[in-house]
């Protein structure tokens, strides 16, 4: 079954790539061991590593070859990974145990655990303060960790369910509040919310990326839109069409492209004409439910997790919504080059 699914995916994507000679194309499919679903993908371009939060672990890939070179485990309900190069530590969220796993960046060995708020999900490293920000979806808060000491130093009340976040490298962190249709600007040095902005025409914002040079934020919205937001005052400059159920967005400063992945099986590439003007440059067909990815800014390569799924099931304790489950042995990572 695994071979048939991989072959089917390769044929479908190859046909799509043949119709789109320019822009991104499927370059490689890498099988990855392990069961269960996945979430965020983080790329450490300097260290040439890709971290994929994958159920009970974080798979680690070589960014150049695509080969699996290790794993971080155990993680109970892996959602995301952030790396702090100066401290030599990585941090992974455990959504099921309300903890963050601290691991050694060289050996990938788990070193300790840090208690957080409920259901830690998104996680980022802020280089300006050398702190890790953990966004707790079950307690509407952010836990702040000193990367060097690997200790929690504070908690920020957000008054809404946080999704993804970005840091601008100058002492500001921005985060989407999915249930409030808002974006928050956080002072990362003083660990407090500075501004709260409503996102006009953007429903259930989830993914987030940033153009630091032009001070533009790119929020992926649940109503199939990408909202371009001015990071100085929070107003929505424009919106563009993307796929349904977006969960990851990235900005490539070299190519000036914004890429968004959605669960409906689309990868949308938006070109930046200037700070306030954009257009859709490419729409790539991808497997259904492949809604997260990571961007390697050095090579412009995209890493998109994928898998085969069974039928929807009756609700249960472990699967209260009855969502289709990943078929054993079908998890893989699709690598797109341009």
C-alpha cells in the first residue's frame, strides 16, 4: 500500500509539474519512518537541518540531501520545534503533557522538560532577547523561556487562542489569535502585549510570516485569504486568494515570494511587486491535508510532509472528531525546488 500511495503521489505531482515549467516543482520524495500525524516544520538553514514535529518525536532531516539523520524523542503530541544556536539547545512542544522538551542541538539528546501552559503549540526563538516563546492554545497564554538557562522566566496573558507567531529580531513578537480574528504585537523584552489589532476580512488567522525589511506581516486566514498587514500600525493593506484550511506560510526575502500551504491540496506562491502590491504567481497541486511546510532560505527549497489517510471514523476518546487517520507506513516528505 505504501509503494502504491507513493507512486500515485509522484505521478500526480509530476503531471502537475510538467504543466508548470517555471517556479516550484517536485524534486524528491523522502519516506520517513514513524506513525501518526504531524504539525509544524522548522528549518535551521545555518546548520542545514530540518525539524518535523511528528506525533511522538521530531524527525531531523539533512536540508541538502533530504535524508533522515536523527530524531528527537520522546515527545508527547509534537507540535513545533525552535532552535537557539547560541545556547546550543532546541525546544519542542509537547501538546499532550503541557511541557517543552529541551534537547542538545549536536547530539539531539533530550536534556530536560519545562512546564508550560495548557496545550503548547506554536513555538519560536527570538534572537533579540535570546528567549523562546511558547504559545499555549489551551490557556490563552505564552510561556517565555530563557534559552541559555532553559528555564521559564514569565507568562504573558493573551486573552485569545494563539496560533503561529514570528519575531522581527528587534524586540517584537507578533502572534495570531485564531478565535478573536486578531493579531497581537508583543514587547519581547518586557514580556507584555503592546498592541491588539483586529484583522479586517481575515477569519480565524492561523499561519504567519514576515518581511522584516518592509515591515509587512502575512497572515494565513481560515476563509481562504492571505492578509498583508502593516507591522507598524496593524492595518490590513490587501488580501489575496489562497487554499482552504491554511496552516503554514513563509516569506523568502531573496525571491520576494510568500508561500502558503493549505489542507485542500494547494501550495500558493505569491509574488511581492512592492511593499503594498502582490499577485499570485503559482498554485501547485499537493496531496490533501499537506498543510504545513518549511522553507530553506539558503536554497529556496520547501519541505512538505504528506501521508496517506484512511476513512473518517466514529468519534472516540483519542479521536473525538472522527478525523481520518494516517495509514501506517505512508508518511513522507515532499521536497520542492525552484
